[in-house]
C-alpha cells in the first residue's frame, strides 16, 4: 500500500489525488473530456517510503451513441393547425435536428433538452414516412431514426341536389357541393354505368 500524493496529468491539466494507505484507487477527471485520444501521466511519491513511481497510459474516448427517441402524436388530422413531434435529447445534446418527409424537410437548432417541431407543412393525408436526423456534437454521435405518422383525412360533407320530377330523355343536372378546398375526381354511378368529373 502507498500513502502520498498522486499527480495525474491529462489534457494539459494536472490533478492531485491524496492516496491514504491504498494500493488501488479510482480517480474521476473533473473536467469534461471530449472524444479523442489522450495521454495520461500518473506520478506517485510515497511519503513513507519516499519511493517514486510513474506510468503513462492512453485513453481513447469515444462519442456517446445515444438512441434517438421520437414521440409522435396519437391522432393527427389534415385540418390541424399544427402537428408536433418531440425528440427526446439529453441536456447537453446540442446541434441540429432535421426532419425529412417525402421531398420536404425542416431543420431546427437544438440547445440541449427535448425539442418540439411542428411538421404539419411536411405531411399529407394518409401514411407519412418520416426520418429524423440529429447532427451530433463533440460529445454525442449523429443519429438517424425513422417513424411513421398517419394523418387522418376529413370525411367531407357532400350535398347532392337532383331534379324533383325528371322525365325520360330529359337532360338531368345533378348539383354536388363539396368543401371549398376539396380536390380530386367525382364519379357518379347509376345502375351499371358511371361518369367521372375531373376538376
């Protein structure tokens, strides 16, 4: 066992650690070490035996591989003013979050902690496959995660007006009223015939 002072030098800083009658001790570097390779120099002078010891070791510190967690809304509709997703990040996970959906994307800077992003302008009615990319920083490695969001379409109210008392061979007009922002085709089925109207 040894009793004395251990000088531990790493990243151009030297720390003193009091060793009290122990042949083994644990030391935690109080300053944050970013990803990289570090040379650690340990020197020990025993106050009792006055023996001097020194060793140099190498630390290889990697970035943290932290799984990206995405929270999506349980219910989303095409007429919602906003549709938010939440990306759960640690307090020191900074950088950028980019959300991809189809040929659209949106980027938001993150300063640590959870990030809420409104992606309503990236989505369409139906199933949307999204990809979330975190840029990473000096401590955390970049991450990508995919998810799916279903956006419910509106069940539109359709009003149909037909002639009150039509005659055979008479031209019959049917008026169909849809919401102002409804697009697409209208197909009318009568018995075994149909007609499609394209707007």
